[in-house]
C-alpha cells in the first residue's frame, strides 16, 4: 500500500518553499537528476517495493518549519535527500532543536521540551520554565516517545475491516455531521481530558446536537479527588496539593510517589521537603497506611500495613482521634462506627494524630484514588480540621464534567438507543469493567466509529476505525495540575496520517475550520486574546504565564459530608479463604497504554524488580499459608507457582510473587497486562506479557474487593527479574541515619564512619597518570546522588534508555541477566519480611579515578580522559568482558547479541536462529548482511521506525562490545564545544554550572542526581559532595569514584510504636559485627578529618 | 648401608677368646632397582613394540575411538560456527558472571598441558630416567591440550574477528595492546609455551622419526618420515648436537612450565574480586596444573599400555611414580585451599570472608564439595601401595582428579563472580547446551589428534627408552656389566 503523506495545509506564516519539493519530486527530470546524483537514496523513489519505506523515512524526517511557530506542521526534507537550495532560518544540520509541548494525560498534562533531530523527535524532557515544574518527568512520559515509533500502531483507516483512505473517512464524518439531526442516538465515549479546545468543541457539539450523549471513562480514574472536594465543599472544586509545604504527610493508601497522577509534581514536592543541606535543616515526615508495598510506603518513615479494605476504618480512626481533640466531636461520632473496625495498631494512629495536631497547618492527609469516596471525604474533613487548606492544599475551581459513565453507555447500547457510537481513544473492550461485557455491547451500536492508537481489542469489526495521532504529531492544548494552560505542538507530521481528537470532533460538529491548529489557535484567542505575539510566546515558552487556576476558599459542608459518611459500611475482614483483591495502576503499563512499549516492559518494577509481566502479589505469610510460597533461590528463571484467582464467578490465572511488606491476605493485581486479542496484531512487544487483571474487575469492585479464592494449579511459570537478592547483607552500600542521629552526630561525616575498612594509604611507585592529566582538563566531571531525595521512581532509567539508545533484550535475556540498562536502581529490603524498610540506590558507572576496569582491558578499549571520565571506546572493544568482572559495581553491560538488529522473538533461547541458515523476507541472512550490514533481521516496518527514535549523537552498539554509562558524554561535549565557540578568543572555556544536565539528572523530578564540574568549588555538585553525608560506595577498594552518594536520612517519630533508633540497614550493619558508626564517631571523625 | 662390624685392637692374650665371639655377617644384598624395561626385553623388541603401533593395519579399536572423536570434533566446530554467527549470548554468561565455561575450560586444558613439559623438561634436568617411557605421549598430550585451551579465549570474546588486536601488531592507528592487562600477558605466555612445547616435542622426535623412516615399507612413508627426520643418520656428531640442543630446550622449557600457569592465575589475582584477589594463586595454580596434568597422563596411559601391550615399557613402577607426583601436588592444592580460607578469615575483610563462606555453603556448594572430594580426598588414597598398583582404581581416581580440577576452575571463576560486592547483582550462572557441546567437542578435538598421533608417530621415545635399558650399560653382560642398568 502506498501511503503518501497527505499534503499539509499551507500555514499562515512560515516558509512555503518546501512544498515545491514534493512537486519537484514528481517530475521525471527531477527523478533522473536525483538518481544520477544520489543513487543510494533516490533509487528508492522509483523502486515500488521500497518506496513505502522511503516515504516513511521522508515523512519522518520532516521538520516543522519556522520554529514551530508556523502553524501547521510542514515538511522539510533532510539534507541527505536533497540539498537545501535555501537554508531555513536558524536551521543547522545536525543540531537538535527543542520545542515546548506537553504530554496530555487524563485530566492533566506534563509540560515538556521535546528534542527534535532533523525533524524527528528523539527525546522528551520536562519544561523547567513551566511554573510548576523543575524539568523533571515521570517514567511514563519518558517512555511515551517510543510509542510514536511503535510499528504496531494503527496505520490505516478502515471500514468494516477494509482499508479506506483518509478522504473516505473525512467524507463519512461530514455525512455523519449532516445526518445527525438533533444528535439522537449519537453517543461519544472519550477519555478524560484537560484540553480547553476539546471542551469548546464538546460545547459546540452539544449545542448543535442537544440529544447527543457524552460519556467519559478512564480505567484508572483520579477524578475522585474532585468529586470528594466538590461534595465536601458544596461547590465545584478540586484540590491541588502542595506537598512541599507539608512537614507531616499522611498517606491513606495514596501512592502519590508511584501510582497517582502528576508524579513529576508530587515527587518534586515531596523530595523538596526531604532534602537537607546541613544539620538542623527541617525534613518532612511521611506516614503511610497501605496494603500493597508501594513506592510511597517504601519512602515512608512509618508504614502501617493493613488490608486496603481496612484503610477506610483507619482513616475513620485517625479522624476520630483528631476531630475529638480539635473540637469537632459531632463529626467524630458519625465516624465512630467505622473507626471501630480498625484492625491495626491503635497507638500508631494515636501518635500519628498527635503529630498532625502538633503541626496544624503544616500537615497534609492524602487519600489514594483506590479508596472510596468516604475516605476522601474524611481526608477533606481532616485537612479542614488541621487547618491545612490554604497552606498545604489549595482548592481550585473544577467544573463538573457533563459526562455520563461507561455503565450508562453500556445500558444505552443494550437498550439499542445508540445508533452511532464514537469512541475517542481508549480501549474499553479491554479495560472496561468486566461486567459490562463491552466487546459485545459495543457491537450493538448501528455504527461504531473509533479513533484509536492501536487496532486492538476495541477495533470495530463493523464500523470505522481511524488511526489516532500521537501527541507529538498533534496540535492541542491542555492544562497542567495547577491549571496552567500548555500547548501541545507537533514535532512531526503524523507518520501514518493519523487524526487528532480535535479534528474528528470539529468534523462531526461540522465546523468550517477542522485543522487542529486552527482550533487550538481559536481557543487560545478565547482565553488569552488574539495577539500573534502572545501566541508565539505561548508556543515558545510552552505555557501561558499566569494562567494557573486561582485558588478559592471553600467552606466545609458538614451535613453533606456526614450524610455521605453515615452510609459507609465497614468492609469484611480478608482471610485466607476470602482474600482481598486490589487492582492497581501498574508502575510501567499505566492502565495498559504502554503495553507495547519495550522500554516500559523491560523497566523493572521499582518494588518487585520484575520485568515483562505482572504477578499475583501477596505477603510472604499468605503465600506460605496458601502453600504457594517459593523460596527465592537466585535462580535466573524463578519458577513461580501458577495459581487461579476466583472472585464473584470470574477468574484469572497468574504466577505468585511473595512481596515483603504487603498486608496479609491481600492480593495485588497490576492492571495493563495480558493483552491477548486483536484482529491484526496485538503488538510484537507486549504480546503474551502477563495476565489481564481487568477480567476480574467489575463496576462495583473497581479498586478492591474482598472474597477471592486462590487455587494452586500445580503448574510453574518462569519469571524474569533483574534483582533477586533483596538484602544488603549488612554491607554499607546504602548508608542511612535517622534525623536525630544525624543532627546529634559530632564527627565530621557519619556516612564515612560506616566504612568497614579504611582505604589503604600507600605510596605509589609512580604517580597516577590521571593526576597529571587532570591539570590539562578544563573540567573535572562528577556526580552526587542524594539518597534522601531519591524515591526510586525509575524515571532516570527510562530517560537514560531514551538518551543513550539502550536496547531492550526481551524477557528471556533478562532472565539470563543480560538487561542493558546503563543506570539501574538497586532495591534492598532491611528488617523483617513482614514490615521491611525499603531503600533505593541508583547505580551507574561510578567513573572511578583508579578504575579497575581500565587496567584489565587488553586492547585499551576503556580508558580515562583528562576530565575524569572513564570512557568506553566501542570501536576498540573486542569483548573479553574482563572489565565487567573486575567492576565492583557491576555497571557494565555487554551486547551478547545484536540487540538492535534482531527482532525480539529471535532473542528467545535456548536455540537462536543463526544467519547461516535463516532467511528474512525471503533473503538469506548472510547475503542480507553482506549487502547491508546495518539492516539486521527486523521486519522492515519496525526497522524503519525504530531507527528514527535513536539519538544521533550516541553510537548504536553492535554485538560483542561492552557499554556503560558515559555521563552523557555527548551532552558534555556539546556543552564544551558550544562554550568554546562562545568563548572565542577570550579563553573562557569553562562551562558554567547548570548549562546542561545528564539525561538521568534532567528526568529526575526529585533533583536527587546532580552532575557538574567538581573542580569548581561553587558548583552544585561540589557543594553536595562537601556535605557531611557524602560517601563513596566500596570506599575501601580505593577506586575513588567520581559518583558519590549522600547518605539517606529517615525521620521517624520517636513516640510511634514502630519507632526505631536507627534505620534497619544500620542495625543490620552493626549486627554483622561492625562498629556502631554513631558511637565511634569521635574516633572516626578524627580519622576522617585526618585522612 | 651395610652392617659394619667394628673390630677394635684386641689384646693378644684375649685374642683366642675374642675370635670365637666375632660374628661375620654376610654382606647385604645390593638393593636392586626395578628395571625400566621389564622382562629383559631386547633393543629390537623395543623398536618393534613401539614403532609397531604406528605401523601395519589400523586396528579396530582405533577406528572405534577415532570415529566418535571426529564426530565430537565436528560438533565443536559447529558450535563455534554457531557462536560466531549468532553471538556469545548462546553461552550462559550474563552479569555478574561474565566468564563462564569458556574460561573454566581454558584454564583446565592449559593445566592439563602442564604435565608433558614438566615430565620432559624438569624431570630431564633432574635426571629422572623413568620419564623416558611417558614423556613423548605426555608432550603430545600437552600440545593437543594447549590447542584445545587456546580455542576458548579466542572464541569467548565478543568480536572474534578482532581477536588479533590482542597481539602487538603495528598498525596505522598506533594503538597498541594494553600491556597492563593480564589477558595480554596470557597471550604471550600461552603462545610461547605452545611454541616451545612443539619445538621440544619435535626435537625429541627426530631420532625416532628416523627409525620410522628406516622401517618404512612404502615410498610415501619413507618420504614423509624422511622429510621430518631431517636427514638424521645417528652419527656421533648428530647425537652430540642433539643432546646439547635437547638440554638447552629443556632448560628453556623449565621456567615456562612455571610461568604459564602463574600468568594464567594472574588473570584472576590481578583483579580485585574476592576469591580472585589472592597472592597464593601462582604457586597454587602451578601445583594444580601439574596435578591435573599427571591425572590426565594416567588416564591416557593406563588404558594405552594395556591395549598396546606396552606393560613392559610403561611399567607399574611408572604408574606408581606418577601417582606419587599426583599425591604430592594434590596435597599442595589441598593445602592451598586451606590457606585461602585461613587468609580470608585472617584478613578480617567481610567481603573476602563472605566469598569463602559462600563457596562452601552457598548455592554452588555442590561444586565446591565435588572439588574438595576429588582434589583433596581422592589423591590421599595414593598413599597406599595397593591402590597405586591397581590399574583400574588408579584409572578411575585419575579421572576423578580431572573432574576435580575442572571444578576447581569452576569454583574460582563462577562462584567468586556470582556473589561479589553488591548483593543487588547477585545471580546464578547456568551453562547452555552450546557451552556443554563446545566443551565436549574439545575432547573430540583432543582425541582426534591424539589418535592420529598414535598412528603416525612413535608414542614412546624409542631412543631414550633404549638408553635406559640394561643393555645400554657398557658393563652389562649383554653389553653391560650389571643387571638393571643404571
């Protein structure tokens, strides 16, 4: 099928001359000339077989003209196809450009700067100028760019499964608009959106078709915060949390660090309150009440482990305690019956309440989206009682969405009252509550039109399917959490001619202007006036300054709250035979939208470190009780028992994973896996990963339910995890102290007092050549990682993967311990299996000054440069792998296969296809390789797309070579060159601090990773390294790493029943026969001072 | 020492009385050495017996051994082809165990390659004449073992086609190998050892090749043996030059015996991995290598002497002596194991301690205890003469020694790596079918060469054996004065 990119609309402004090239390309003269001049590229023009890939390549290579200010995305070929006859202004070939845009997610958006290399977006970074962002992102955002180049995304317009053209679809939409009449029988099903343009179009449609029905559905829905606030305050409001302003945070099953919305924001805010510069600095304290082991629980100073269904009781118990003491006895009485069911530790709640009461106005109680409305109401009441509104929570106006639920729509479909069903995005056939039987119900509409990113479960076999454009291909707008208006700018012409939601709605509304650009421009005019300059500034900055929502004052409406709360009944207590099931948003798949995203599939879950699938999580005790416990024997392929879970007549099957820290008799099921059916292709990446937890999820039990049974099938299932061993064995790898210990410590640096052995002081026979080389280096690069700030969210891992072209290796190779992540997050548990403390440590190349890897390489493939970088020369590496064996941090990664050129299914052993006998596309692999060694065995569609996502500044490694973190040397060099150019004759070649960031640093919302010039005492990294928490991992080996860590500080409340004098890891360290670093500080301090 | 009767000067008057009391003992029998060649075999018989193996119709047992060996060798090369075309990932390694069977096999084969040169060079310098019956076969074994060993470091690297970068070849980029890397030293050590071993072996072969030439019954054989015997006529001058050259080469080879495995051990001890980072490695590796080398010589020669009816040349005494060497080196190895544990404890370094506790009690404890059984306990049985002289038992024990030494390398390489500094990396290594087939395949390679060696080259140094027969002694009745001939 020839898919010639559709001609793009002529923009209002911006250069137009590139349009002529397309015309030119069609003339015979041009073809002849091109063939003569550029045979390699141009021959593809006339070759009908490869024309498709050529066109794809071309369309992917087109830049937005005129800094993205031009209006519509207009195409410009890259230099290697045609030379520029006239260089577009400001364009330098090979120099990446950044465009401000945003990633829309449900009711909010992540402000972004997208990097474009010669017309193809290659990396997403947070927009640091945005008033509510520091440039950090979450892992979902980092991975979303890969979806753009997903070869399995919907690429065609179909009617009843037959391919149609875009024009056909547009015609159909036009007819629909004309024939809809009053809109009776016309129903929409959409996801949530914060787009003012969509809201405007929705309004137009509802005006024009008053009888049309609009429904919204999100499988993972965070709207409950708004619902509760609206009910509690009697006005349409939604809360906006200022976690950074809170010194006491209580999370009631709220995984605001890992699983709630706006992670980039809440992690930043939380980490800000966590960071200490010196002794005596304040630090927030986090209490978590939860059933599953979440990232929030992992970062909590105190964690109360109770079943998720018992959290309402815990909330009520906490509320009773606080309300009684703050003089709201009447509300406490309402909650008393619910509070009685609280199963946990009374003293825990009492002391937690006391802490909150002692910090009135500086506390914050949060409830998670999984919890019912009652818990959210209680939380609102609590925050009012604690005077937290106005300081740690703001209320923002939030109009009630005029939308029905998916259940209403299903009912209407069953009643046959829906003629035309328009599905905008989403995948309801997969993720709608199971009791709705959506796949069947959907077919009941006379006409189904679906705009979808994939041809997946919801693909209408009868009706229209339109490909949805990726957000990097679309014009749009959105509002971030604080209400700031952000633009969504395309960086590339839709690769497969996809349509945006806005265009589709505009066409249905029968509007004149259906170009999304015009729609967004028009909306902007309505919001901020019509000035072109304002518009340009809006696009350039990536946000509209001052458009954040104004916070409003609310008055609690106690009768409404009491009424809502009075009806709340206590949940049954889960037992071994009536297990509690909790559905949670997966840390990687989200609700399933990243299922075909290889980076996300291979990203280890921050808690379980599991890749490529989901598991049935349960506590170790429960697993033992049920006879499905498996001792972790550190075997590569862990054989987990395969069990069946039955709940209300529905069942699923999956492997068991015993999770330390999980509540007993609770089962955690991650959503988003187990995609099994699709008319075309489920996705070559996500295929067969995990089980579908949605199959158990019903309208009544969207988040948790009690009463499930587990049966052991007796079968086993192999799992791939990246870190089996959970304990540190008392080794001082991560060093921790409590805030009290830290503040009382009299020595120089308590973290260094953890050293088991002091590094030997010796007189070298000859000086380290680096010491001399250093004098020639302008900079000395180094990194400091603050373990107090790091929450383990893993954004850095995905950012690194995206920046450095790190390949994925597939489930089987992960089981062989061959994952390629340059940066990994080590996760350790300390303490008991029931109530462990979890700690994270980002581990990457330490860039040792005396690097053990360097002197064992026989071919000089890894050497030191004068700026202190341990550099890896891929071209020189022969792959003896000795460097990895000798690396104490084990951060080197080896290309056991040609990961970049082999399709995933060829990476599943134990028998691999060999090019000696295998053919791809009917061509013998060896011959294929001979003709073009770069082509590999990937199907051509995948290959053509995947090579577009690669960062051109970083080599793509072949098989047989070692690779590792380079401190983003391409960014270092870029900055140094730019500075040298700027310096000119002045000689001022020092790159100022903060000019650039490494990819991990940039993605880190917690600002835990800081990189810079350690030769400059004023740089941020030098300041961090000068702190009294700074230490080297494995100090005694004398490797002198350039990457150092800042010890983690915990802030327990000494009055709590689970208070601890020292963190469990420190305890473990001492129990292993080491000296107590805090008792021997006089001695250690002296030594540290001396040496 | 003979009993001495001390006579002191006696008084005349007492003389008569005294004389009666004097007991004149018969002089003790002179200790008789066991002859090197039993049954007073003649020189002609020796030539026939040894050269006969490589002459005449190929026996059936040879084909029965040769065909499976060739098949296994083919499997080895197929696996290598597969490995090169797909990637090193067809083997088991992954982090943290980046070296797996390849390096285990390499060190194991190299170790086996130690006995030959030790026997031919060091024992030659030490005038241990019993070496003559076994040195030729042991040297051949050395060469083939080093060939098998040499394959592994070459194919285990990620980009085999750039393996030549490990050699200091001048190039346009002016990039040299990194001389600080022990892998680099390995290249020199192993290639030197191989070259000298081949030279030494060939040197020793020349007079025997001449024997073969002279016995040859067809032109092709005559030509071929004639070509390789380099015009040997057995003149005094030839013998004189030959003896000198042989002595010089023995002198050259002797340090190599010690250096090769010392350097191989530096592959490990230069690193800082607990379990590798040990100063005891060089002597301990050399002892282990000699231990395994003698184990392999025993495994090869015990069946051979039986099948080829060479019991009169490779006598029980030879086997016993080799058992004693095995016992001595096995005890050194056992001592080294003990010292490693002691040092790990004595160092006070928790990482080091953990590494050794993990060896004995961790997930791979089975491998460790296999090693201890085979390398420490089994050789102690050689204290008993009954065991040393029971060929079947010695054969089985020698196989166990080889298994034990393979596990020693496995213990060092895999167990040390699989749990090192950072618990987050810990993992479990498993070989794949390709690992196993490649290793088994090298046996095919080894035996193919060894069987060819049996059929074409005298497997025992004819001239040297003749030199230690009684007849060679000019004082023997048949040409020499005494029986036994020394």
